[in-house]
C-alpha cells in the first residue's frame, strides 16, 4: 500500500505545473470586473455613442401562422461593440487575448425586437460574451423568435409574403447607441429549407425615427424576410379537385333526363364544392380582401349552382305534357329553330338549316290563315246544319252515280246536299239518315282522338327536344365558363408552380 502511495506522489511531482494560465485568466477577470460598473456606457467620452454592429443569421423558418399572422423563426443575432473599460495588455496576463464572460456581468445593449409576439417578448437565450484584449465584445445569442407579420392573402395560394423583424435599442437613442448594419442582409448560409415556404431574400435597412419627445432620432434595423409559398401541394390538393368537381358538374348535362340521377348529381357536386370552400376558409385569416382561390371557388360554386337551376329547367321542359303546357312562340323560335341551328343539332329525319327555318315560319303563317278560314266556313255550315238536320251524308255512298252533278263544297271530307235533291232521300229506308249520322259522329270522334294524340305527341316531342337543346347549350356554356375561369386564375397568379 505504501509503495502505491509513493508512486502516486512521484507521478504528481513529475507533472508540469500548468496552473499558471488559469491563474492569469482569474487575475485578469478580477482586475477587469473589480471596478467595473455594468450600468455605465462603455465609452471614453460621454458625448460619444457606442457603435453597435448588428447582424442576423436565419437558421430556419419554423412556421407561418396565417390565421394569427405570426412568423416563427430560428435566428442567431450577432452583436459587436467596443467596451473601453474592458481592455488589457495581454503580455501582462500570460498572453491571454480573449475571455468569455456572462452578459449579466458587463454592459450590453438593451436590443429588442419591436414586433415580438412572444409572451416573454425577449426570445433570446443568454450566451457568453466573447471579449478580446482590445475591448471588442461579440455577443451571439440564439433564439426562437415569434414576430407579427401582416399576411396578404390576395394571391393565395400563389402568394409572396414579406415579414419584417424590427430590432432596436429600447431606451437608448441614436446619440447614445449608434446602430450599424454588419452586412446588407441577413446571413442564410446555414439556412434549413422549409417544406411550405421558399426563402427568396433577407434584405436589411437602417431607419431613423424622430419622436416628439426627443430631439435625437431612435435607430432601428429592420430585416425583411421575403418568402414564397410552394404551390405544388395546394395545386394538387385544392385546384385539381376543384377542376374535377367542376368537370363532373359539366358532364352532368350529358346524362339523359329520364335517368333520374341528373338533379341528385348536381346537388352532390354543390355540397362537395361547398366543403372545399369551407376548408380553404378555415386556413385563411379574416381579412377585407378575398383570396384568389376563394374567388375561383366562388366562380365554380356559382357555376354548379347555376347548373342545378338549369337542370331543374331541363327536367321541367322534358316532362311537360300537351294538356298542361302550351309552348310559347319565343320558346319555339329559340329552342326549336335558331339555337339548334347555332349548335349544329338536328332532329331525326330533319336537318335544321336557315332555309328550313324560314320555310317553317312561312308554312306556319299559311297554316294559320287557312285554319282561320276553315274555322269560319265550318261555323257557317254548322249553323246551316242546325236548320237542316240529317243532310250530311257520305259522298260516295249516298250518291254513287251522281258525282258530276254535286256541288264541290267540302267540310271535313264530306259533301253537303242541295235542297233540290231531297227527292233522292225517299229511295232509302226510313231512319237511314240517323244511323249514318251516328256512324259519322263515331268516325269523327275516332279521327279527332287520333289527331289529338298525334298533336299531343308532337308537342311533347317538341318539349323534349327543347330540353335537349337547353341541355346542350348549358354543357357548352358551363364548359367554356370553367375553362376560362381556370385559365384566368392561373394567368392572374404571380407564379403557378413553385417546388
């Protein structure tokens, strides 16, 4: 045991005495801080200002809170100044040329970020100040800074933002502390890229602000963090689904009205676009300006709502009947003639051209005049029949051998007998006129029924064709509207894709 203790003593005796350097630094710190007053500005003459060189190193953009308009960043500050009371001759202190001192023991500028949104306001972590023998002080405190930033959402999600970080002395004016820029902008050499925002630049500017209370200006240095939103995520998660939903709304006009899903599809699409608009609205702050994506969503929502309204009109037209609705003349002209001609549509077995349209209109005028003449003549002859009952007989059956002697007055395909031929009636058995009249009435009823059904079918087919024309018109109109709105939004954006 004694041998081990002796070896240990010999080993300690052989080690070099390196404690001299520690003694020099201890003596230096004692001499520097013994009569040092940390409340005193470190200048030789009180009329001089402490020149403070200020810089900033941006490490990372942590978050951009658009709703609360707060920018969260990881930043290192860089402050350099000269302290006239902390100089020494390094040769007198074992060539110690620099020491590290906690900032609470020496004077340091009360530099703060004016637009801080942090609860503690000062977000820096207190580190040691590097002090050289010439009195140069270097203080680099890191910190997680939360600063207020006015978010302009006009071009969201194709927007650029400029967030300011304003630093200055809280109590010293420009005559006491003179702020100088260390470099024209912030240092981004160690910047870590953000997934949502691309960093453009970090310029800096020095400002002088005069207040009514003080003759000397108050100085501040403002760093402007210019960032651009990466649009790839929003493009494929907001723009593309919105375009697809709008396309589905447009393709809904290709469904036949009898399918029964035409209106329900439009309502479902309306709900989908409303949900998308709600998601975008929750992402944005309340502002007096409308974002670009919000304008686009409103346009698409208006288009989808209009498509639902027009779908109701189309279904209404398609299911109209002849005994409930009469087609107005303007509907006939627009939806059966000119709009089908403009859209290059045609009915089965009928090609719609300008010549056919003009011919139909001319024939309709002639039919109107002829029908009015026939109705007038029929009313006169019906009045005559009221005075001569039973005088209407079939032409070929009653007088088969006297065709050349009968008058050529027609009324619905039957001939009327003059008074001088009443003697021929005596050759037929009694009561034949009544039976023939009843048969004739039945034939008229059947004929009128068939004619009425044909006319009703024609009117219903006209309504269905008008619905099909309106369907095709809405398909083309809303397709053009969607394409133009999408192109206009992308063209108005400052940039489209930023990766």
